């Protein structure tokens, strides 16, 4: 099955900041989904690669690797920055982390901890904060905090979908 590569996706944002709880609920669900997908997964299956594609475990590690970026961009937006913190478009952190050597349960737990901390930060913000905007460096378009959350939820879904594909479901 051919999937659209992440970097080829384009986004049109339109969720009203007053509806931020809808997308925050999606962000809160990702750790639960990862736990459900990865529970009792044998290490050989979790670390199996298809060619040069990441394994299930490496997809989980990649999600974990990006949590500091999502938090930094939230701080950029709440501080009134003009441009969001850029991502490492080569994913060097994921490629060098050797996530397949870690325990999958530890990666999922660390992801849940970091995502929980970011969600706690988002819960402390109001609709006006979610309306703040800065330029996304790769997409070269304005992105409000509510849009950033949609972007992250879509990124989560992209990797959750890949994990399901690797699981054969």
C-alpha cells in the first residue's frame, strides 16, 4: 500500500480556537493508542523493518523524539515569536537514536509522560492563546496554536497508521 509521504502533505487549517478541546482530545489519545498497539508485541516484530522503512519501535521513538519540538513551538506561539522553531527535516535524532535497542514499553511510557506534560501546558491556555500565530518554516504559512495542535494530531495519525500497516491490520 502506497502512503502519501509526510513531507508531501499540505494543510488547510480552519478549526476555531474555541474548539481547541476537540483537537487536544485527539492529542491525549495518542499515548493510549500506542499502548494498545504495542502491548504484548514480541520484540522481533516490534523491531522488524521493511527495507529502509522504520520499524514499529522506530515509529514510536520518532513520535517521542518530536515531543520537545511540539513543546518548543507552543512556547514560540505563546511568546509571540514571528517564526516557529524549525524541525530537523532529516530526522537525524530518530536515525541515530537506535530506538530498536530500547525496550518498547519504555519508549511508550516516556512518550506518554512527555505528551502528558505538553497537554498540561495546553490545558493552562485560553482561546486567545490558541489564536496566536507564527510562520511555520517548512510550510511557509501562518500557523496558530490551534493549527499547530491539528498538525501534531495529523503527524500522530500518520505514524499510528504506519504502525497499523506494519501490524497488518
